[in-house]
């Protein structure tokens, strides 16, 4: 009975006698110990607390020392950068620190780091005297004095003397210089005017090639300021594998259609719409594409690089060109001719460029700016087809203003191909 109760309670059926229980030797430490750890001596506990206090004091001292150094360094940097007042504002300190970083060789914030990029986003630097506007012409209105920023609230951020890195106020002006005639020519100082033939005849099966060395160029929204996004003025990278609907590629498609309706053989070549292409790298990629196309289509007699300009005045304003066509405001066309070397230029290209300006001049004198002869090889080398760069307005113009140029330009190109 006792054994059954023990089994029910989980106890062994037979208990071990006390005589069989042996205590372990005191010399052998137990394998496990569930007792509380021995309490430290009072002196050791006091020393441990003292070390903890010292560590906390050290951290606090480091924090106050760092704040003290910052308090000394910031006013000294501001003073060295030109902030002389006793009560330095936070904005002044920030500007002073930025000037200090610039003086130490670090790049400023929001600036493009692409090598060789200029204000015009052009593959070659312009040497034309900087345009300083003395007057402005608004569509449908009389000439007025030089413009001010759009509102007094923006005066601090859109100062003409120091335009911001991301935007610039827009000034509108007629840059056709029509009073100097259709044959008015501008050039780089090192370029000489070549011997210009009386006429350039194109064969009956001559083909025109339209391409874009900078296909990401677009236009403004019609506001009072032009914007810069780090790639360039009014540059829009492709989305979903397509170029912007208000960019130069869209203009090239429209011009191709208009020329084909007039019976002109046209090839419109565009680089793949890949975001991986940098805005400044597309020029080299276009040159490679052009070489392949010319080897496959020897009948190409005229190559047009369709772009848009981006010019700033000496005061930091972005130029918006203004012409008229059909009583509507339109952008102005700028025609570039690239020289082949310092001693030899392309007179044939210059003749075609002057004929293009003459045809537009006969339609409306304000449609075209003067022909510009610049130093550089361009996309086409010696012995290649006629090569012209056509800029439809600037980054200050709207897409609609540039689009209004297409019909008169298409008529002028057809006239040149047909008559020479």
C-alpha cells in the first residue's frame, strides 16, 4: 500500500536508507550553484561606483568641450568670410560657411560637375560678346525698359547680379538684327570668312538627315524664370523610354513630317531614349551614330543637328528670343556653321546657311538670327555632307513658340534643296 502511494506521488517505490546517503567531500566544489553570488567587500563596491561616476563626468566634459569648440569656430569662420557684425544670423553663418568651403576648393552645392559644360550647354564655347539687354519686347506690347524680377518677394533670390544656381529670370528680346540685312554674319575671332560659292546645287535624290546631339533639351513653361536641374537648362530626361513631348526630338518629328509632305527625302535619327545617357555624353554618341548612317546612306547631302540654345546675359538673365510669324510670337532660329580648321573653312556650308537665313528673312525678317561661324569641327569632317546646327529658340522660350518656326523653316529648306 505504501509503495502504491509513493508511485502515485511520483516517489520511488523503495526509499534509500540514510546509511546509504553519502555527503560529498568538502574539498570537491559542486557542479552547479544556485545560491546568490558572494557580496563584494564594501571598499570594492565604493571603488566601482566611483569609476562609473568618472566615466559619466568624462562624457559630459567631452560634450561641453565640443560645444565650446563649435562656439569658437563658427564665429571665426563667419568673420573670416566677411560676416563682421556682432550678432551673426543663422542664414549669414550658413552663407559664410559655404564661401569658406568654396575657397577651400570644394564644389558648391547644386552645380553640374560635368567637365567642359558652359552656360550655353553647347559642345563648343561661344566667343560672341555677352548679350546685355538694354530693352525688352513682350508679345503684343511696346518696348519697355530693362525688366525687373517678377515680384519684390523674389528680389533676394533672383538678384540679376548673383543669379541662383537653379533658376534665372527671363528677359525677352529680338535678336534678329534685321536692320543689318539678311547676309549679316557673326564669327569667332580666330575664324576667317571663307570663299563662298555663288550657289550650292543638290542632286535630285539628295536626302536630308535630321538628328539631335542633345536630345534631352526641352523648353520653359512660359513663366518668368528659367530652371536648371543639374543636367542643364530646361533639360528633361526620358520617361518610360520616351523623350519629352515638349523637347527638340518632338520638333524633329514635326519637321520631318512637314518636309516629307513637301516631297523632301528625310531621315530622322534619334538615340535610344535611355536615362543612362548623360546630357553631355550624347554628343559623342550622336557622332558615332552619324558615322554609321553616312556609311549606309551615301545619298545624304545635308545633315541638320536640331537643338535649342541657352544664353544668359551679363546680369544673369536667361534670354528668350522673340520674332513674329502670322501675327503670333515665335522663337528665333539661330544657324551655326562649324569651321574645319584654323586655315580652312567650309564655304559651301556657309552658303547654305546664308541661303536659309535669306529665305526666312524674305518671309519675316525677325524669324532668324544672324549666321554664326564658330571654331570647331562639328559632327561632320572634311569632305562630308553639308552640316548645320539649327537652334530653335532658347531655354527661355516655350515649346509652342519654337513649334511656330517649323512651317517657315520647312519652306526655306525645301526652297534651298529645289533651287540651290
